[in-house]
């Protein structure tokens, strides 16, 4: 997201969230920053990292408000997320706790990723 959304404020007090930009421009920026990113489908990019994958749900609209990143696996993903946010001058919302990832606090960011992985693994093990 381009700006932070205040989840505590009522909807009518929320400022409008500016779009990230034009989809083709976003794809070009991300592809330059991350050469192994596969964006053959403009609506859905795929990145295979070491021990993780990230799917970029960019959507079908030319003007992109936000990108949903579907992160799977394990490994060192936070540096890649930092690169994505820096490239787009955007913020990453951690949907597992509705807080924004603070890349200036790398220990907290890593802890959040580790907590998510533990929760995911626990849920997956309950289904077996």
C-alpha cells in the first residue's frame, strides 16, 4: 500500500489511499529490482526464492491500488519484502496481525514471520 491505513479510526475519518501506480510501471520497476520475478501474467507475478515463493496479485486494473503478496514456504523472505516495498515506496501490511512490517526493526519483522510460520505449521498439522 502507498500509505498506512489507520485501523483504529472510523471509515469516514480515513484519508483516501493513493494508488501504487500504473500496473505496467509497477511491473517494470519490480522486474528491474528482482530479475527472477516472472510477470508473464500481468495480473499475477511469481517469484521463487530460496525456501520460499511469493505470488504477486496485481489484479486486472491498469491503475493498481495495492498488491497482495502471497508468501509461502520459509527461509529468509524479509529482505525480499523490504526490497519490494523500497522499490514501490510502499508499506507492507502483515495480514496475520493487521500491523505494518517495520523494516527498521528487523528483529521484530523476523519474529512476525517466524510466528506466522509456526501458526501455519500448527494449522496444517491439525488437518493431518
